[in-house]
C-alpha cells in the first residue's frame, strides 16, 4: 500500500475525531471509577473510535457525489480511496468494534451495535432528513461518555450532565456545518437545517443551542460537582468561545461558518479536557 493510499485511508477514517471519542470514554470512566481495570479500559477506549471510523467511512461512501461539489479533495472524489474500499472498511471496523464490546457487557454491546447500524442509516437516509441527523450525530458524541461510565460499572448523574453538555455543544456545531455545506447540500436535495430554514435562521438556532450549552456548563460547579480544572477549562476558557460564536452565528454565511466550526471545536476540546481532568484535580 503506497503512501497516497495510506493518507487516503487516514483522511477517510478521520482519526482526530476518533481521538475525541477516546477522550469521551475516559471522561465517563474517570468520573465514575478511580479503578483502572486495565483490560476493560483498553476495550472501552477501542470500541467507540472503531465504530466512529466505520461511520466516517460509510458517510464518505454515500456522500461522494456531494463531496465532489463541497469537498473535492476528500478521499473518494480525489480517487485516493475507492467507494468499494470505503464500504469494506465500514463493514470490517463495525464488526471488530461490536465483537470487542462483548466482554464489557450487554449494555455496551447493545450501544455499539445500535450505533454501528445507525451510522449506516444516517449516511444512507437520515442525514438527508436534516435536524434528526444532527441529533443522531450529537447523541453519538454524548454516548461515548455514557459508554465509558458503563464500562466502569456505573453511570452517575455527573456523567449524565456532562454527556448532555457534550450533546448540545456538538449539536450547535452540526447546525453551523450545515451552513458551511449549504451549496452542495441544496444542489443534491438534502433537507438540512440550513437548506430548510435558510442560513440566517439556522445561525439563530445554533446561537440558541450555544447559549443553552453555556448555561448547562455552569450547572456542575454551581451544584458543587466539579473542581478547579473544570472551572478553568470548561467555564473560564470554553464559555467565552461559545458566547462569541453565538453572537457571530447571528450573521452567519458559508465563510463565517467555517471559522465558527473551528472555534466550536476548540470550545468542545477545552470543555471536554476540563471534564477529563476534573476528578484528577480537586473534583467532587
């Protein structure tokens, strides 16, 4: 396999997103149990990224015609990876992820199986339905935390609150991305939020979700559930980015959406790192 093919597969799988799913698992685990249980922890950190990378592959498989307009440098439109290779990658990675979830327990197996199937349904049909697709993707993000907590043999109210924050923050970014991809999505008849509502109303909707996320982010410290790490990273550093993005979203366009998407990604990273470090540095 040549260097170009390897780079194509890496871009197909989007390992940076997979890394974020591992962090999500660790957030759920660390805020549930102080015990390592290394074999279970390793399995828990492998399953979500495998299922997610499978989902990325099948999404690119079905998105190839749209990507030729929106993102012609993506692996399939550019010829780095063939459609058949993407489909096989989805199948293999999904099966490996589901099999590895079995030793963790029935709940983990069910979650892995549901999302493996959901990513196919999302790419094939649900994505074109608009907001419900954005909700499904955001649930996938939220469930990485829940998956990690269940693998650690528990699910606390704190983790559920963290997963809710992860859900709303990702939902805001998903809506912003519909503005970024408006040209290609409208050309192929997708009923995304930006296509149905128009970019301005989509931006206003995203702004409301960002403000909601900011309010939810304040709940854990106000309830005495978190310590200084969460306060610094998730509140002091992350919330200003959210509020600035909420203001900018009211005047959104395709170019501004690209900038806002990156800013929201940074906000999510800071917020997640605050959740991860919280139990290690003075958290409740």
